[in-house]
């Protein structure tokens, strides 16, 4: 029997996530894999018919130029069923419309996802059913643990996919190749040779009409709790014997588990801010609190930063700064590994002030190694040079990669249950300190680089 998924049911099919990310990702996947046959069932509270849903799917497919037999089949066979996801009978009806093994994709806010998972307890799931959960997975550690326990009642762990689309980006996938297939890096990949690591994902984008999700969630949960901690785990994890899914997940989970707040103090380790009116990427943005749908009382941050360490023999004492902000001018999206200075520079060589730096792009598929060299001109003066490569986008976009793994039931890109709980344990400490007023909510104009936190960075060197 073919054990791949043949029906994808999107709960929240009429939402922003589905139309902007999931469906374009699927379109790319089906274009690349013309033999794949998928029944695509959309579901939402709104009444729609199959034709309207097919139009929505076609519109999203068109944004990525999706074509070919698999795309035609998916469009011809697309179905829409309105459903209340907290009603077991509605979920039963959705699953009844599936052919072969179904995947239920929860493109829903955490509270609604929890209700749907609860309702599924009363539904008999078809053999092999896959449950794909969007981030944020739960709302805090306890809530995530409860959700994990409910899911464990439904299907085996390997059929639960906790989606983190950063794990499907080419560069993040390539951290493994870079680290474990080049003799150059791994012997130096430790506290003796690396002085600090920054994992930065700043964006020009502001709220973009997403107050319903983002307001009250904020940058710490939206980006650091999931994506950036996962990216960090790929940097800090021990080399696995194989890249088989269970082994990779175990190595990453252990890596997340070892993460501690810098100096053990959430107030010293974390910083937060939100944007005020300004211009970024040629677009005028209002104060965050004046964006449509924002509740100023929630005190949502649009820029979050935390310094942590991986409390292991390999990494103890090395600061890892994770940071993500919206409405940032000239944003950086990269992992920056800064090596320690050489123990000594020969007398007479001038200008060797900067250390060797490895930059792994997160928003673009780039890798660059910044080196000191004797450049042209005075032979005793050191210049900087960069060995850089742009290895091109992957065949699929990140959601295409993630969907492929879900449809093939290959959990390599999924986050294991305990890893999510470890991540929340860290974030909960920070949010408790924020709620207790221990970390001020600063402001920065949209289009600026964000507040000047260099004093905090110096303290952590
Ligand atoms: O998950 C999210 O990621 C995006 C940034 O990732 P990208 O791949 O779309 O560049 C971020 O804008 C969004 O707020 C967050 O929910």
C-alpha cells in the first residue's frame, strides 16, 4: 500500500496563512512533482462552494506560476466543506471526504487548534492520519505539554508534524552540510575557537494587517520561540550518526534543552521594543499602536532580543544572541559565527583587528567567510576579504519543503514534542519577567535599525 498522504485537509483554508504560504508552497511542489495526486479539501467557518475554493487555490497557485498534471488534478478535484472545528461530527465529515491517507493541517490560531484537537478525541481517525500543527504550538509550556498529551492520544508521535517553515529554507537545511561535511569547521566549532554567535532575522515588513494573530503574540513568540531557537539548535547540536529523522530530532531536541538565559536572569538577558511611525522600504507606517486592530494595552513588542548560552562542554560561556524585529531599515537575516582572535599577531603586521567571521544567510541562500589577508598595497597591512557564495534558491520554497515532508510522512523537518516544550520553558521565563515590568518596552522609529543595545552587548562579551 502507498503510505504517502493523498488528501490534504486545510483547517483554516480561507485564512491568510493558507492563501499566502501554504497554497503557493503546494503549487510549487505539485509543479515539481507532476505525478503526485492530491485531493485538496479546504475548510473554514464561512459558507463557500467547491468552485469558490478552487478559485482561491488557483489564485494562490498562479502567484508561483504552478502548472502541470498534478496541479490540474488538484484543481479539478478540490473540495470545500464548511466546518466548526470544535464539532466532532464536522471533523468526521471532513475526514469522510478524504481518499487514502489524510493529513489534517491546522492553519488556525493556537486556541482554536486546541479545541479542534480536543474534538478529534471523539473521532475515529483513518489509519495513518497525519496531524500538521502550525506555530506557535501552544501558548506556553504547560499548554504545549497539554496539547502534546492530547495529540499522543490520537496518533503515534511520528504522525504529528510540528511545522517550522524555517527548517525548510535552503540555508537552514545546509547548516548540516556545511558543518558536517567540511573538515575545516567542526574542529573549531566550540567555545575554544568561537567567541559569539548571532541569529538575526530582522524584516522591513510591519504588521501587514495581521493584528488578529500578531497583537498579543509579539516577536518573541512569533520568531524566537520557534524559528530562531531551531536555527540555533542546528548550530549547537552534536553531530548525529545519520540524518535519519529520529536521530536529527533527538540531536536538536537535546540542543534546545541545553539553552539557558545569559547570566540566568531574564531581565539581563532580554530586550524588547516596538515601532513608532516611520518609513521603511518606501512605505510609511503608523505607530504600531495605531495599526488597525491593535490593542495598546497588550504591550506587544515588534522587536525582541535575547542572549542565551548552550550549557554544554562544547559551548559554555559563548553568548548566542537571537533577535528579530519588524519595520527595521536595512534588515539583516543571518547567522553570524564570530571566531576568536588568533593568540598572537606577528609584530609588524598592522590592522588585524577583526576576527574571522562566518555568515550564513537566513533570508537568502548565501554563505560568506570574512578573512584577514595581505591585500594589495602595503604588504604589512592587513585587509579584509570575503569568500562568498550564493548557492541559489531550492527547487521548492520553504512551505513546499514542509508540505513535501508532510505528504511523504517524513518527519525530518518537524519539531519533536519535547523540543517545543523546552523552547517554551525558556520563553516563559522571559515573558514572566516582561509581565512583571522588569524589562522596559522601548520604542524605535520604523525604518531605523532599532534601539541602541550596544551597552548590553558589551556586557555580554
Ligand atoms: O513565521 C513567520 O515568519 C515570517 C518571516 O519568514 P519568511 O519566510 O516569511 O521571511 C514573519 O514575517 C512572520 O511574522 C512569522 O509569523
